[in-house]
């Protein structure tokens, strides 16, 4: 059963939602293939066009910086409940397009899960800003990618550009206006970082529809039949 997940490295709810969904998958008794898809929350913004997250939130949503800080602290608590580190102060916000291009390289090399998690941790849990070329390359290599291949992607603005844009176009076609956005087996769309138990219920429902359990029909008593020990007479 395939699960498509549209996310952005800049999105804290994607970070939390990935952890919650991962717990549901771990407990799920079925076969799951996860495909990570690109979605930019700040499209067109250059990687190194950065500002502090608190200032960005205040400006974007018309709140005070104190309100933005309180929101970040609540996210820190929610992340901690999922076993995640989260720096509520001092993080940068910038463009994520170059990261998405590198993440498509990671998918081709069978390292999508490792690279997405490495970028999330670097952005939300580590002190060094992720929004510069050198740091993107460093984190990608730590996730297992080849340094020469990563540098080649970062050197070529067209590398994986169309793949990123195709993901975003499909998200728009499906009506996704925010992330995380999950599509379960091409049938169910789930928006937001739902609780683990909600993800678990949806996985079970989709799996049951794909692999329905056999319902045996018959009367109150078992009918005559043959088995390993012979036939009833």
C-alpha cells in the first residue's frame, strides 16, 4: 500500500506529523511504501534569504513576537511528546527549493527516508542554520549521499527542478493547500499532523478495503466437508 506524503522541511507540523505517522506504520500489520513529495511553503524564496523564525511568523500572521514565541514553545512541547528535539528560539527560515532538489536525488538513491529525517533534525533540533549551500551539502552527505553528486545538483539550478514542480502541481490538483498532506493508497487524503491513533485507523481502513477479510457464509451448523483426516459421512 503506497502512502504519498507532501511536506516541507520548513514546516514544524511536518516534522511532528512524520513522527506520529511513523509510529502508526510501525504498529501496522501490513505492507507500506512511503513516497515523500515536495511542497514549498515559501516558493520563490532563495535558500539564503533568511530571517529569524519568530520575526517571520509575526510578520506573516500579523501577531506579536511574544505570541510567535509562545507558539514556538507549544510546538517544542508537542515535539518533545513525540520524542523529538525542537529549538523554539534562534532558528532561521529561508527557501527550501534547493533542499527539495537534493531530496529528489536522495529518493533516486534509495535514501529518501534518511535524508528527510536528517534535514528535519538539522532544521529543528540543531544550532547551525540549514539555509545555506554548505550546510545542505553537509547534512545530505551525513544522510548517506555522495558529496560529488550533491554538489552537482546544487551547482545546476535545473537539476530536479521539474520533479519538484511536478510534485507541487499534483498537490495543487489534489486540493492540498498546506502540509503535511497524506494520500493513503490513492484513496484517502489526510491533512495535518493527525494523532497517531487517527493515522492507525486510516491505515487499517485502507488496508481492509484493499485486502478484505474472507467472510464465511453458511447455516448455523457446519456443512459436510472433506479435510486432512478424510471426509465426514
